[in-house]
C-alpha cells in the first residue's frame, strides 16, 4: 500500500548533538517531499521541500534533508540540536505531479535533553 | 504579512450538532486545503479548494463539507457530530494550484462531548 513511514515515534537527543529523523515512502514515481515541524498547540511550519534536482535540500532553522531514490528515503538532519528544536516532525509527500493533497507520516516527537 | 487565520481556536459541541469552521488564507493565496489531526489517525487530508471550486477530496464521509468564497476565505462544516470528530482541524493556503508552498494556520481544536 502507498504510505509514508516514519519509523521512530520518539527520539531524545542531547543538546548540541546531531540529529537524523527517518522517512520512507512507498510510491511508484518520485513524489514531492516535505518536512514540517509542529510545536505544541500550533500549526505546521514547512522546514524544507524537494521537487527535483539536487538531492540535498537546505531548509530553515539549520535543517537539511537528503533524497535517496534507491532507498525511497528523505531523511531530515541537523548537525547541532538546540533545545528549541523540541517538537513533532512530520514527513509528507504529494504522491504525483497531478495531485496536491499532502500525505503525512505519523510523526516523530523530538525531545532535547540538556 | 498576516498568516493563515482560523477561527475559532477552540470549540466544544455536543454529539448530533453541526459546526462551521472558518479559514482566512494569506492575502493573494487562492488555494485552501483542510486537514484533520487526531492522535490515532494522524494528519488526514479533507479537501482542497481553488478559485471557489473543490479540486480534491479525501476519504471522509459526506458529513464533512466545505466551500470557498470569492475572496478565497473558506469554511468547513461538519454535520451530525460524532465523538470521533474531536480533532485539531488545520487549514493551509497556497498561492497557486501547484503543490508545495503550503502555509498552515494554528488550527481549530474541536471537542465533541
């Protein structure tokens, strides 16, 4: 079945440590790919997106993501996590270029320890 | 510029009632999408409107409906509320018909009792 999978429900990272959040998708063609962040009680903020071209995408707040077609993955990374990065992170896809609806993964909650 | 505005922020309704939620997109944005967020099902697409026309619809029962006005403001309506409709309802707007570039509002938290 077509889906977006975020294997990690909850991750705890020490402040200053590096972060990688995993995302895998199962769609035939390369979809449009997104990462969103949601702080408690808030809406979603777009961190970055991939449509085509360079497979390493830079986003806001120091985040980057790498698209790997062979692994159907779009993992989010940050070299040094700050306490303010604690939030829930969602990977999302638009399955094909004719569509517009975002299909979301279940999300990964990031906790940052001092 | 102002972001996506959703009203009200919080709402409590009784089973069987109906509810209308409002979304004002960013000025100039013509596409408005609605999503439901629950702990069990996560984020699910409800529908999308572009230039007053419903362009896409998710897998929700007919009790969920929406519309978009000529000024791009959108409303969604849920009739005959059920306990399971309790959720955070998020609206997102976009400049064009192409995917991506969505800006989300802070949502309306609906509680059905």
